[in-house]
């Protein structure tokens, strides 16, 4: 089971990707977009062109997880459009975004004590 925690480093692709790509295609996208090792345990997040689906790629030490959420109705209400918006997104805000909400309007309090990114 894939669990998104505050310790996870999130990498969000601002531009949509071709969702015909599987694990290997998205792994290569992660390497080229962020010059990051996809085997590092970070969560790489992608969306399709229409905003009706999101994919998360994560390596857990034993293999890759590729999770896809296709919305039964509607589209993503919000997706980061700048690098600054994408890099400051927290795990709780990602969960709100995946429920078709607006993370910045959810009024989630700041963390009392910032957790280090250990994964």
C-alpha cells in the first residue's frame, strides 16, 4: 500500500504527460524532469492533459508503485502552474488536491514542527 506522509518529498510535474506511459516511461520522465533518481523513495506526481486523472510513482525499496486516480466525474480543480507552487505543496495539500479541492483554500494550519524529508 502506498502511503503519503509529511516526510515524503513530492515532485509534481507542472505540464501534463502522456498517460499511455507506464512505470518505465514515467521513471524516465522523473529522471529527465527533475534529474532525480527514481529509486530514491520520493513520490513523483503526474496528470493527464484533460485533468481527469493523476498518476503517482514511488519506489519502496522492493519495487515501483504506480497508482492512478481517475475521477468518476469532473476534473482537477487545481494543479500547480509554477515551480514555486509545485515545490511548496505539502502531503496534506496533495490529498486535498486529489479529492478535487483547492489546497490553499482549505486553511490547513502550518506544521507546528517541520519534519525532515528522510525518504
